[in-house]
C-alpha cells in the first residue's frame, strides 16, 4: 500500500498522506502500481464525463475533461512531452538534445506539441459516442501508465542521474508482469474495441521508445511522461475509430 501511495502522490496531485521523505527504493517499488494509479485518474475522468453529459454543454464538458487530465497530474507528463519535443526534434547531436530536454525553458517545438495534443484530445472527446465516453476515459490513463512501466523496464536510461534513473535502478524485473496483470483485471469487463485500442497504443509506445533510444541512447524521465501522453492520444484515436 505504501508503494502504491508513493506512485499516486508522485504521478498525481492526489495526496492521501504527507510524505516528506522519498526513498529511492520506494520509487522503484511503486512502478508496478502505475496502472492502478491510472485507474484512480480514469475513474475521476469517467465521473466528470457522466456529470458533464447531464449538466454541461458538450464543448464545455470536453474542455473540463482535458483540463482535469492536466490539473490532476500537475502537468507532469505534459512537461515531459514539451521537453521531449524540444530535444528530439532540435536536429542536434545526442548530448545537445539531452541538454535541451533538461533546460527549464520551453521552445517552439514544445509549445506546438502540447497545443496539438490538447486540440487532438478535445476533438476526439467531442466526436466520441457519449455512452462509450466514460468507459474510454476510464481505460485511457491505465494504458498510458502501463506504457510508462514498459518504458522503465524494457529500455535503458540515457543519463547517469535523475529521478527517472531511480525508477530504472530500483524497479523489480517482475514489475511489468504485475502491471500487465493489474491492467487486465481493470479492463476485464470492457468492450473488445477498448482492448484492441489498448494493444495498438502499447505497440505505438514501444515503437516510439525505440525511436527515442536510437536518438538518445536511452530514455529519460521526460520521455516517460511523453510516452504516457502520446499513448493516451493514440488510444483515444483508435478507440474512437473502432
């Protein structure tokens, strides 16, 4: 339970207890619970969708759902997406890319990436059948966090230090297996089109991570966040089509 709370309070702004000290081991041990953290977020998104369908105009509901994803995570993954876009698409060498991603300033690529992501999610939410929307939103962050577990457990880390390094260093080998089991249990009763979208979006995450490794020699904490955001977007796109 403590490891789950560590993951919840690191990946979201939902603070159940006051943690003043974060151990390296707790970061690593929390990784297998990332899909469960996604389930907490997904439940909140689904509730917002149900409430919005009853009391809010369609466009306002879509805005609130997208905003909730940013607010509840503190923009953590959005920051990773922006830094990743600035670095990977800078056209520089490996070391310079890593320096750019570490810079706290946001460049043009990062701004364009986050604007496109917000517009993309907002549009798909508007185009999704209202009866299916709560189920799609529930599964979305679960799949995004499973993609993060895959990134942490299957790919090397690009830097010698950093918070992301703690996840890689102290994560158990069984974490991906446990995370997959959590995901299967959480999505067990959902429709097959959600399962198809989930599998295809995870495949996308694997391809994206491979691309980043070829560019940087490994992944970073920013790429973990970018992986979650992009996987969620691909998942919504495929699910909406199906």
